[in-house]
């Protein structure tokens, strides 16, 4: 291996580029230099080349994980929707104290109610940012980190949802029809496998460092109407809680065939959405304030 290729490999390794890709790059450049030995002078500094490769790879990997994560989350959503739509035909909502263990039922129910909402929001925001930046070959490190962070939250919440669905179905094997238990566990397990595969892909890609300066955008860049929410946080939280409560009541009443059950679920959904939005807005304001703080 020539000094140029050796230095290029060292720089790529330093920036966390995967071994397989490093070998492909080395083979392509080795073939190019074998055909034209004078090309080495025109290629420039190996460190600059490595930086360009790493920057493009980091951006592509972050976008790919966001897209794949969104597709895997769609499977989890399918499992959740299928279970809720068929629960009436399978015996009806069994409650929280009729399964094998109340201590298991309560946390699984809470997880099924809360985690999907976190996964939906984070997954959509990651996919939106990936879509908005698809025309950029390189992204600032802060932008890449933002996409990775949103994807990680979405994947984690999606996996929590899948585990909760499996545990919930297992906890109510005596009350629910066998076909429903098998359907719920099978769909949730398939979604969990898909999410796990994306999580492994994300872990491998996080090692690549592009070293591209620049800030990341905010959530308002992805969803412009949220500027109004940020301007009127209290009104937005109340409106979101009321809308979520109404939707939860209607959907819950249809699924459970009971207005009382629908009201219970709708009330809880409204409280969760309102509190989560309030916390999110408070954290966003704190982050923005730190960003505006003068540097000493």
C-alpha cells in the first residue's frame, strides 16, 4: 500500500468510517492510482478526503436510520392498531385486574398508552428532518446528532411499545381468545425485530464523525405551525389536551363498546398529551435560552 493510501486509511479510521467501506475506498483509489500514478498529486491531502467521506457518510447514515426507523415504527403501529380493533371480537377489554398479574398489567397498559405517542412524534420529526435535508450531501454535526437523537428516542419508544404489547397479551391469555393473543404477540414480535435491526444499524453508524461545523435547525423548521404553539404555550396545551381527550373518548368507546371506558381512556389520553406538550415546550424554552446565553 502506498503512503497516500496508508494515510487515507488512517484518517478514515480516525473519523470512525467502517472497515468494509474503508476497504472499498482503498480498492477504488488503488485501482485509480495504478492506472494513473500522477493522479495522487491531484487528489489532494488524504485528511481532507477522509473528512469529506466521513461527512457524507454521517449524513447518509443518519437519514437512512431515520427512514428505516419510520418504516419499522409503521409495523409497530400496525400491531397496535390491529390489536385494538380486534380486542372487542376477542372478548372485550379485560381491564387491569383480571389478568395473571395486576403488577404486570398496570405498567404495560401505561406503556401502551404513552410510548406510542412518543414514538410517533419522534419518528415523524426524524423522518421530516431526513426528508428536508435529502438534497445536502453534508450536514453539520449538530444536525446529524439531532436526527440520530430523534431516531433513537423513536426506536426506544417503539421497542417499549412492542414489549408492552407482548406482556399484555401474555398476561391475559385466560381472558382473551387464543387467536387474538397469537396475533398480538406475532405482530409485536415482528415489529420488535425490525426495530432491533434498525437500532443495530444506528449503533454502527454513530461512530462516524463528519466534523462539519454549524448549528442544527429547530422543531419549528420542520413543522412551521408550531411557531404559534410556542408563542401561546398554555392555550396550546389546553387545546391539545381537549382534542386528544375527545379523540381518545371516541376511539376508546368504539373499541371497548362502552362510553364509560371511552371516557376513562380519553381523559387519560388528554392528560398525557397536555402534560407531555407542556414539558416539551418548557424544555425547548430552556434549550433555546441556553443557546442565546452570551459566551464567556
